[in-house]
């Protein structure tokens, strides 16, 4: 994976395909930067720890959310990469891995990239 930043701008192009979102998420791991994941009504800033395929065939990400919707606290999140409107590699330095991180996870049937 190249460590060059890739940006997806909401509403400027069709929703990025899963390959783009997966590549950007893996770039976040490689470059030790946070990922901004945008939805219709909120955004999340996440330190990506693992990207792969979930049990239902969806593309998922395991990460530490440092910012998100007001009703959510910081912490571990399992996010579906097939849902966001935008995925952007930020310049925010990731503090990953978090102390309780372990390689592999039962929610994943396949790992694409991980710390």
C-alpha cells in the first residue's frame, strides 16, 4: 500500500467503492494517521487497528474512536466500511495500537490489513 493520502469528497463523486474505502483504511494503518468516516448526519475520527471481511461478507474496520457523535464516548468500535458517505485519511496522528489491542478477532473471517 502506498502511504500517499487519498481523499474522497462527499457529493463530488459517486460513493466510493469498497476497494477505495479499504485501501484508504489500510493507508491509515501504514501511515499512522487517523481516518475520518463521514455519514449523512455525523462523522467519526478513528485510529484504525484492523480491516477485513465480516461474517456477513461486509467490509469492516476495528478501531479506537477518538471523536464521534455527541451521544457516543471514545473507545473501541467495529464499523461497516460499506456504509459511509466519505472516507478521508487525515493528518491527525494515530496513537495506535491501544494497550488492549490484540491481533486477529472473531468478528473477522478474513483480515486485509492490521497493526
